[in-house]
């Protein structure tokens, strides 16, 4: 490792599938919520997370721990169900009509809990439509934190007048600082007993099966696919 690299000691009691995303998804989720909390208060507020991959689900769990009520917008029903297990209100971005998982129905449910508007949105999918939704739903003074748009060509059209009238802030997070990593590990160590994060790793392969692991990850069937260098291959 390069000189100055931050190293965080992890408890031996923390399962490897739970600890593995700390230096990627969990720390980035901490950074995203930090970016929002500089402008708005998370506790007692409404938060929309678009995209229920590892970053989105980590941000969901962190925001709920901070006292927010979280809506999670995700097209995959299994991932929506997982977000609900974390305590979030699931939203199907493709739902129409009277479907209970429509965004409008979820926003009404938010109001029923005494939270009139969403003040924070964490966009973790990278889909242009999701970016637009993350900005559109915000109330006055809200903050949209873009995390998932990491490939070129994702142009998004916004209504500049609406941004000005509603005092909207759009910011972005790419990776994280050393402090975010320290706090990510601390979160996993205190919360993993009550959160099913170990289930997000669908299968674990030996290092010699790396090609198969990458191919399986590319299918999108699992939120994460594990690679364990010391794992033996069973034939």
C-alpha cells in the first residue's frame, strides 16, 4: 500500500460478507449523507433513495439510523422487499394507477407520518430518469446528492427556474475520505446484528474462479458476489 493509506482495524466478530463493502459502498454512503446533512437535518425528515444496490441500501440503513423516514425507489421487486426489511417505504418507479408502491402513494404515506416533504434525495442508480426524480421530489431547501452517475453520456434536463424558486441544492459524491471509512466500519460493527447485510452477497467464489464470479456479478442477479482468496474449490 502507498504511504499514508488509511487502515481501519475490523472486529474479528464482523462477518466477512458484511465487512467487505465497507471500503466501497458503506463509506461512500456515509459521504453522501454527510453531503446532505451540511444543508438539511436528517433526523425527523424525509429521504428518497433511488437505486437499491449496495450503496443505496447502505445509505438507507444509515439514514434510518439517523432518524429519517426513507423511501427507496427501485424497479427490482426483490431489492424493494429488502429495503422494506431495513425499515424503508418501497417505491416502484414503474408503478401506475392505484398501485400502492407508486411514488405519489409513498409521498402520501410520508405525509401521514407527519413529514410533509422530502428534503434529501440520494441518487445511487445512475439512471437519468432517477436523477430527475431525485431533484423533482425535493421540497423547499432540499438537497439532491448524486452518487450513481459514474458513466459518461447520462445527460439530464432540469428546470432551472424550479431550482431557484425552491432553493434546491444539487451536489455529488465520488468515493470518500478516511473519516468516512472509519465511520462506515463503526456503523457495520454496531448494526450488523440487526441488519441482514450478509444476505446481499449471493455467492462466494474462490480466487481461481474469478472469471466465473465476474460473469455472475454481471448478470445483476445478486447485489454483490463474493471472492474469498483462501476459499477452497469444491468439485
